[in-house]
């Protein structure tokens, strides 16, 4: 599974607000399939849940998708919403925990 390292997240031109918001979101692994991995991303402040999916058969940046309105309108330009960034942060923590 391809995901951005914490350094890449900090160096990449994601909006500062998106990066900060991503850190406050709660991520949970939802499912693992043969080609996809799904995550639930909860915003404790708004009380919303978004679904982020990693599509292993798609090329970057379309390999990550989210069901939020922001991603639907801007995600096709190679940008990630706060929900996808939250999953990348979550995955980095999982790697650190297993090292």
C-alpha cells in the first residue's frame, strides 16, 4: 500500500488547515479486500463519518478516494482531503508501532 510519510505530508503543499484538521480526526480500519482497503474517518467535532478507500489497482493519485464533497470536487487534481491525510498519518503511526 502506498502512502505518504509524515515528512512528505509536511513538505507537500497541502493547506495548513487540512493538515491540522487531519491530526484531529479518528481513523479506524474498516475492511481489507483483495484490491481495496477501507477506512472509517470520524470527525469528533462535527460528528460525521467519512469513508476512505485505497484502490491498489489504480495509479497515483486516484489510488485514494474519499466520499466527502471536498474530494469529489478537488481530489481529481492530485490533492488529498483531510480525511485521506488522516489515514496516511494513521498508517505512519502503525508502521512506527511495528518497528
